[in-house]
């Protein structure tokens, strides 16, 4: 694992937290850089040989949790490191649940066996309904399922979170880039760049 900068002393941490609360963006950068060692420490317990995620990807996800912690931390309620560790942990758990859910997705057209004549059948073949529009409904659900699969397969965790918030996916409400920036603790222009890159990835994948 790469070497990170030494953590801040108690006095230094209080100083930069106060500067950040006063609007100093440079202070926020210092708080992030000097707490990356904590991110790496939390990530260690999730590293295993059977994970699809790379260590770099997990550090990136953990850093999102760190940024959220720094942005929302109340200096009057305990230590930043304790609070940040919980936020980092939560972000990594969200990622793992997301990966687990993705691995369990099943297509309506995925083969599930054969009929008595040896013909391959899918889940779609055994669905019964009296409604004439069942096929078109299933096709729509399949298209949505494929889109969901592409989104989760092609995008990083951060890209997925931004696209999900921006376009109201998973039953959520659409939010502006400014609102996304505030939630994630990054600039609106950075959100815009990530969103543009994610949409380009999806366009290429669908084509």
C-alpha cells in the first residue's frame, strides 16, 4: 500500500478545521491529504483476494467517505478521526452492497433449463398472463434491466452515485449539479466533468 502523509496533530487539526469552516478550500485539501492514512487503514479490513475491486478503487471510494466526514463534521462532537472512520466504513459497505446486488441480477432471457423436447427455455418463457401487452411490458423491463446493468458495469462508484442523483435513478428525485456538489463535498464544475465523462462511457457502451 502506498505511503501517505503523517496525520495532523490535535492542534493542527483544530486549526485547519476552523479555517475550513471559515471557507478556506486549501484547508479542506490539507485535511483530506493528511487523513488518507486513515482511509487506507479502514480499507485494509475489506481487502480480499476474491473481490473484483482494485485497491485503488477502494481507496477512492473510502476517500469519498472522508470528504463527506470533513464536510459535515461538528468540532464540538468528538474527534474527526473517529467520525471519519465511520463515514469511510459506511461508504465502503455501500459499495460492497452495490457489488453484491449487481452480481445477483438475473435477465428474463437468461437460460434456466430445457423443455421436454430439449429446447432451451428462459424465465420469460414460463411467465403466464392473460394480458395481451405482457410481451411489450417484459421487453420494457428487459431494456431497463440492461440499462441498469450497463450503468453499474461501466461506471465507477462515484460516477454511479452522481448519475443516480442527477437523473433520479433507483426511485430517487433528480437534483442539480450544485446540490450534488454540496452532498459530495466537491465543486460543481468537478461534478459536471464527472457527469460528462460518465454519460460518454454509457453512450459508447450502449452503441
